[in-house]
C-alpha cells in the first residue's frame, strides 16, 4: 500500500521538468517507494528501473564506454529516440554514475529519477557532474503528521506555518498513544507500521546497523565503523546539549580533526543535525556552541538510554524543523531558550509545563527582540495561554 508523504506534491510537480530528480536521505526513509510511485505517475510509456544493489546493474553503469550502456539499454527494448524515463535506486553504489547520467541526459534527453542514501556523496559527486541538470529532494523519517497518516488516523495540520492551536482534552486522549510512539520509536516507515514494540526495536537496530555498515562504510574506512558507532552512542547521550568538541575528544581519544570530520559525516548523511545559537550581546551570551539533535527519535533512543525529557525535546526539534530555521538562545549564566524558530518565535520545551516556565521564556526572549513566546509540554497538567501540547505540532 502506498502512503502519501508531505513532499509528494513537489516531487510529482518535478516529473514534468527535464532536470534529473534526485531523492536523498538516510536509508529506509521510503525513497525507493517514492521513486516507484513517481515512475507510475509519470505518464511516460517507456521506462526502466534499476536497483544498484544488483551487481549486474552496477556492472552495466560501470561501463567505461557510455555508448555500450546505450547499446545494452537498446537490447532491453528501450528506444532512446523516444521519450524515456529511467529510475535508478542506490546510486551511491556506482561511483561513476553521475558522469554516466550526464552523458545520457545530454545526448539522449532521458528523464532520470535517482535515489541515494548519502547526502555527503551526492553533494560532492553531483555538484560538478550534474551542475544545472538536477534538483535534490531530501527525504527524512516521517513527520508526526505523516505517521498519523500511515496509521490511518484523521488529524488537522498546521500546514506551512507554525501557530498555536487550542488544547482540546478529547483530542489529547485520542492522539496521545500515537504521539508517545513517535517520541519512543521515531518515524521510519517500517517501524511505524509495526504493531509490537519489540519488533519496532529490532527494526530500529537493523536500520542503525545498516547505516553504519553501508552508508558509513561508503564514506569512510570500513575499519573505522566501530569507532563511528561509539561516537554515535556518545552523541546520543548529549541530545539537546551544547557541543563540547574538546570533551568528546577526551572521552573518545580521537583527535579534534577526526571528531570534526565524523560529525560532518554524520550530519551530512542525515543521522544528526546541529543548530546554532542566536546572539545579540556576546559578553553576556554563549556565542559559538551548537546544540545537537538526532533526526529520528528511534535511532537516538536505540543509541543510548535517554531520559524521557531528552526524547521529548528531540521529538519537538524534529517537529519544528519542518516550519523553518531552528536555533537556540543561551546566557552564560546557564539560562536558555530551547528553540528559536525563524528568529521570531521563542519556544521552551518542558514535559510538565507551567506558567512560570512561560514567564521566564518571555523575559529571556526580550533580550533578542522576540515577542512571541510559547511553552511546549507533553503532559497538560496545566493549560494556559501560551501553552502548546506537543502532539498538535504536525
């Protein structure tokens, strides 16, 4: 069964564009399913699909003479003088593929839809080879709204703009079980569709293992996989905390350059994201340190024993990202605002929110000229103006 994603209208719209459509993101986020759906929706009669997990397909696109590839496609019944659509899955497995696609695109006008599991690979290999010829679409784990869609649960959405919605007790009770699952197990489609919690945990462990053994192995020395895994576990403990590179180096025994390279790799391959601090008065405020979050709650929870509060904050980060740029604000005294959205909205995250939390946020936000302040809570023990239940951010 095909479940629609929020990004689907943009993808379908791009089908009519000659440019190469590239879907990238962490593996198991649904890129292959989207690719096959787009091929069916394209309306192009002549089309072919290649999964580069198959060695014969990798050999086909590894031919040094590109006209040999054309000949092989002809043998498969494709007449490249007619409009043709080719979908290729797991492109990171064929290092020379960008050059092949460029040649076929330029000489035969083929429409390509490509998927790849590594942003790092794509951005470095595609920028020059397919400059002006492609558009990259990033596919993430399901948002909370998409998760509800996959579960067949009706819901209202904030659409494109973040805005407070009134708290309705009956809706809280209806949606709460799904939201708890989102916080605990994240949004990988296969995980969301599983019923048993133990099966969900096993699947998340498999996804993390695949990421390390395949995606990380493509981007770095395979012998370093265990080192990267240990770093991931260490980072998970620090969800929502300011990054202290020196401390990480001390704990891991890695050099600063090695840690920074790994952090860049993990961020560009969609495992983590760091957010900057908003600063107006450097003498009073933290000015450089980034905070770290995982792009899926299930992966974060699988990597370390997280507190309930840390998992909730990580979930809210992932919910807010779809509404724009996320940063944070912090004074050197330790007082901080968890999230600043689009440099116009202050959002504090507390499992059990109170009016005192909101008042503190409002006062801190004045330092940076922000007038809109809210407290997002998980448990609605108090409901007041400025309170938002986390489950309505979808």
